[in-house]
C-alpha cells in the first residue's frame, strides 16, 4: 500500500519541476491545500442531501402549493393484465405489428391501445410538484453559490488579471474563503452524483453523469496541486447560468409563461456567452498559454487542461441543444409531438385530446403552446 501511495502521489506528476510536497506543508505563516481536506466533502454531501429533503418538504412544497401546483400525476391507465404484461416484460413502445395483434386479442381499436401505452408511460413520470421542488432547490443553491463566488472573486487580483493565477505558483496560500468555496462546491457535486439515481430521469442522464464526474475530478485535481485560483474562476463562470435555468423551469411549472420566456432567453444568452465566449477566451487562455509562459507544463498540467477541454466539449453540446430548440421553434412556430420527442416535459406524452382530434394540434394545448412554449419545454430538459 505504501508503494501504491508513493506511486500515486509522485511529485513529478503533480507538481512543477523542483517542487516537493514538503514545500507545501502547512506552517504558522501560511496554509496550503492538503489532499486530506477533501475528505470533508463526503459528510458535507450527506448533510446537503438531508438539507435538500428538509428544504423540499418545508419550503419548496408550500411554495408550489401556494402557486396552485398540485401533486396530481398524469391520468391513470385503465387496468388491463394483458397490456400490463406487455408493458413490463416486453416493450413500452409497441410497434405497429404488435399493436394490431393486441387489437385483435382484446377487441380494442389500435388508437385505444396506443392511448393506453401513452398513459401508462406517463404514470412513471414524476408530478409537476416534484419537478418544481427539485428545481427550487437547485435554484436556491445556484443563486447562493454564484453570489458568494462573485463577492469572493471581486476582492481577488486574479479576477482582474488572470496572470495572478500563476505568479508565485504553487506557493499560493489557501484562504478560509477559498477553502469554503471549494469544499462547498465539491460537496454539492458529490450530492448530485448520489441523488441523480433517484432524481427525475432525463434523456441526457449519461451526459450529466459525465459532467458531474469531470467536475469532481477538476475540483479535486485543482485543489490538490493548488490551482485553486483559476479553479474559482471556472466554478463561478459555470454557475452563472444555473439559477436562470431553474427559475425558468419553476415559472414554467407555475404557468407564468411570459416570465418563463424571458428567463429562458436570459439563460440562453448567458449560457452561450459564458460557455462559448468567456470560458475559452479567458479561462482556457490562462490555463493553456499564460500558465505555460509563467510556470511551464508538467504532467498534471496536461491532465488538468484535458479535463477542461472535455468540459468545453460538453458546453458545445448543450449550446447546440439550446440553438436547436430555438431554431425549431422559430421555423415552426409551434410544438409538435415529434419535436418534443427529444426533450423532457412533464406532459409530453399525455393523451387528453378527445377522439378524432389531430394529435399534432392537441399537443400545443398543455400550457406551452407556440414558439415560446417550445423554448421553455426544451429548457426543462437542460440541466448543467
């Protein structure tokens, strides 16, 4: 075990040339980041999950009820043992051939069977109340941590001149405010890693899992080798749009459509500007070029920048989704069921239209009709 630890904490990997771990031990004059500090994130992540449960139960839920958001789920499918067996054991999306076979077996028309499967799929979807509570928790945390980050960074020299991230590196002391900022962010991402298996399942689950994993690796990496200054810039920049997205979701669930539309437009502008403009031109510029000039590359430097490029790839992916949603809405002017098949909505498959009504027309009557409705339904699928 001692050999494995010595290999893992090899100074030639983690630190610049001629720097040792002994040089970064805490002294009476200065405190430096220590790897064991990060263990604190695990109990704090658990505490954060407990705080979330209390918040959703005693704060978010009363707010939702006050906004007339009910816990009622979608329409319950009529009990049918044969269809239930097909749904649970074979497929949730029967093809045309299977539909015709079930139609003959049950003496139902195909449309009724299709409606039954839609209603049955929707039974597994969480209620609007649950969605609202989850978004309010993420909004509250996002607003707090972004505000804290701005208040902290405006007093630092590296916000105004990123070269200060590398002057005297790695002998940069750790301040209590910076330590608190890092540990809180790491705890939150660990709590998301645990809770995403019980939270509302979205179609970008795999991408979000990768995002949380890379975020944890970046926070851990930058703390251990004392790249915390540039790390605070990355954290604050990526927190900037989160509160706007969750606020747009809450407005959508409460059916405040105009507020919802405005918040989504603001979110899209902030997200694309910060992720595709500020991040590469400001942050990647300092981590790739200014650090190379002042400190020089070393093995963990390459890994750190590789992780940042992965994050940038995810930023491009989500920006593409936002632009795609906006372009479809502008070109079509309304939401069709086909459009919404790729995004998550609380009622995207709910079949409440009367028989004979065109389903493509009916899908624009769920409180998100028109171009803006499409934008907000799409927004509900985004979660960075």
